[in-house]
C-alpha cells in the first residue's frame, strides 16, 4: 500500500503547478501587484544581460508600476535559507515597452484548483477510511495473565 502512495506524493507538486495559468495581456491592463511573465526582445535582453543571472529572455516578476512607457518589475534573484529562516532577494528592473516582446499575466485556474482539491480530499478520505477499517479488524482484548518473565507493578490511585 505504501508503494502506491509514493508516486502520488511525487506528482503532487506537478498538479499544484497546474493551478495557475498565464494569459496574454498588454501593459495597459496591468496593475501594481500583478504576477507577470515577460519575454524581452533580443536588444533589451542584451542590455539587461549583466543583471539577469539566468541569462534567459523570459522574466517572471511582480508589477510595481505599469505606465504607457513601460513596466517596473520586481524580479526574484536568489533565495537564501538559514536554518528555518528563508529570505528572498529581488531586484527592480525598468523595462520600456519597446523592450517587451510579450507580456502574460498569471491567474488562478479555478477548475484545475477545484479538481486538485477534490483529488487531495478523496486521497485523505481514503487513507483515513483505510486506517479505521484496519483498526476495527484488530483484536482489542488485553491479555488477562501477564507473561512469566515480566514483573507487573500495580499502583492504586485514590480520588477524593
């Protein structure tokens, strides 16, 4: 039974990633706080190459400001874990509209999220049901005579 649960646990992050989707957008539709994925033009990528650690033209970030001239994005650079404390360090990039080849906004995909919640609920319910069924099959009577090689100490408790 345990081996059949292992693939489900390994696939859970993949299902969770499916809860969000990206849809095409324009700079004028964006608001502060929106999570976006932008594709830089080749010339803009060359200009930002020293700031982009991954070297990719695709940038994920949070919109700080969106105006007709461009976007101000907060882009995560590195995450540092020290003990139980996790810190994320970000940088701000000002990208002109001419430097954007594509902009997509991240949104919650409701049907995928509801399906994932249903799958998780069914799995947890099945595990709980299985545990109760196993427990009811076990014999719950206690042995009447203690084994000969053990000493049993009985302590009487008195209540007032």
